[in-house]
């Protein structure tokens, strides 16, 4: 078999996947008291017709939070056009890169509270966790399959880090995808990208990345890609902070076997920023990664109707957005701070699912003492069956099996070791070429 050379990588991938699943199932009931964390199993997922109607919030131990919510609710009157939150969910934050930082943050959250640990993780040097939002009910999140929040730190003095990377690479070695889009949006640090079609990229949030903070990878018929952290420590003591979101965005069945496309995005022409002022004071700032906001459009072609927005709201301010009637999916992930939709507070690192209804207004407000920073996802449901397994997203189980058969036969190329130099990687691609062609506009 042509792909026998990557058995060691496959073994590593299985071990990593298994360890993450075990960690998640062990820690999830502890981290989230009200319920265990749901995961998408490797099975077919068929959209259902019922709307999200269950209103569920987590209880908070801090009484001040409840007082703040009740005092604010009277000031936030709903209109008949405003969408409400139907469910709040907290996914497990798993320790990795470095593991000991993630474990330390976990115990901080148990001793001092989740919001204290979230503040330390965002503002300090203690990044070390990953939070996979495995959306459990695709019918209420279509076309969004998964959203992952990474927050990590790499220090020159960290001896445990060097031990960990001897068996756990600092990044994601070559792996396959088919049938969907990965959107990688970097807020701190960056990535070094290589793929099976000979494309090498450097992107991220630092000066050296030239403003290209987002990679839009339409995997199409199939591609292998490698994303390794672009680590440059400022000095011996200060770590290299890495933070990003990766979104898995489904595409209509008619595009799933298109040629792969890779775009780097960033800047006012590709991902415009919309600043809203009131009386000379900045109220909100919105980066349009895909779709549009306030008549400003992102440049990338999305294959279906979606909006992907990064929103920052100042304290004691309001952000609003009008959704087209067909946009029945709307999701908020609170990266930092907190905000209200109606009278419901969204704490940091919580995911809020908004009701699917004919109401077209989304209004998010902050109190006088706290700002908010969140990812807003909205779009029109694809209304197609979905089969998701491992790193493939198709419409049927047969198509999933075919995707893995094509991968095993080498049609997508053969994975390479992440330690290869660029010239060694290029030689590998010549020896094991991909059957598919890439469309690259950057």
C-alpha cells in the first residue's frame, strides 16, 4: 500500500485523539456541573425540523452575577423583532501546549471560579487550553459543524514543554480533509502552513505576517495540510502567546468535490472593520471575516449564505445586527468579558444559541463595568443530510468511506513528517503527488 509510510503518524493521531477524548469525558462533568459535555460521535447527522426552544442557563455561585442580571434586565426591553437565547452551553477546556499550564488553569477555575481563570488565560502568560465546541445538534447550527478556541503559550525556560514536544508535536502534522471549509482566524501568534499541493504559507496576528490573520481552506475533493505553530519568543522569560479560532464550515453537496482552494485574508479590502461611535466614543468594533455587516462585505466566496464576525463591544454599549429572514442559525461564543442578549448574560467561554425564528434583530449589550469580545456566526441552514467522521464532512456514510479509501490509496498525497526541511518536503511531494489540483489566489 502506498501510504504505509505514515503509520507512525496515524498511530500518533489515534493516541492524541484518544487522550483528548478521555480527558474530555473525565474533566467535562467536573468543569460543567449541570451536564456532561456532548461530543459529535463518528456517525451520520441528519438535520431535524424542530427549532431550538429549550431555554437552559447554568447556575452561578457568585450572587453578584445574579444581582447584575436582574438589575440589567429591566433596562433591556425586548422588541418583537429581537431574537432571544434559547440555550447556553459550556464546553470542556482541555489542557495542552503546555499541559501543565492547562492543568493549573483548571485548578484555578475550581478554586477561584471559571471567570477568574478565563481572565488569567486571556490576559496573562498562562495559555494552555483548547476548547472544541462540538455542536451536538447540527439542525440548529448548520452550516457550522465545529468551532475550536485555542489559547496556548510557549516559553524558552519551560523544560516540561521540551519534554512534551518530544512525543507531542507543537502543531498539527499533515492530515487529510474533504468536503468542507476550515477557517483559521489567528488573534495572537501564527501558523506555518504546508500542504499536499506544494503550497507554503505563513500567516497570523504578528507584524511578520503582513496583516494576513485568516486562512480560508476550502478542502474540496481532498487535501493534506500541516499547520505548525509559528513560535518566536520575545525574550527568554516572556512566552510566545498563541490564540486562534478554527471553524469547520460545511458546504452544499454540489461543491464538496470541487478543487481545493486556499486563501489568506486580512486588511480593509478582504476583512473590513466596522467601528460604531456614539457622541465621539467607540461603542463597538466588528471585523467581517466572511459575509457582511453594516453594508461592508468580506471578499471571500462562502459557497452558502453565512456571516462570520469578530465583535468587540465597549462597556455600557450596545451592538446590533439585522439578519436576513433565511438566516435561521445564529451563535455567539464569548471570548472575553460578558454581554447580555435580552436579560440573559453570556459569561466568558460560553456558547449561546439564539432561537431560530422570523425575528431579524440581534442585540447584544454590556453593563457599565465590563466590555465584551465574541465570535458571531450566522447563516442559512443547508437543509442537507450530513455524515461527519474524523476529518471528513460529507452527506452520506458511503461518501465518508469513499473519502477515506481515496486517502488510503494516496489520491490526496501521502503525509510527510513535520520535521522535514522545505526541500525534503518538496521531494516528498514529487514522489507522492496529489491527484487533486489547488486553486490559490494568494
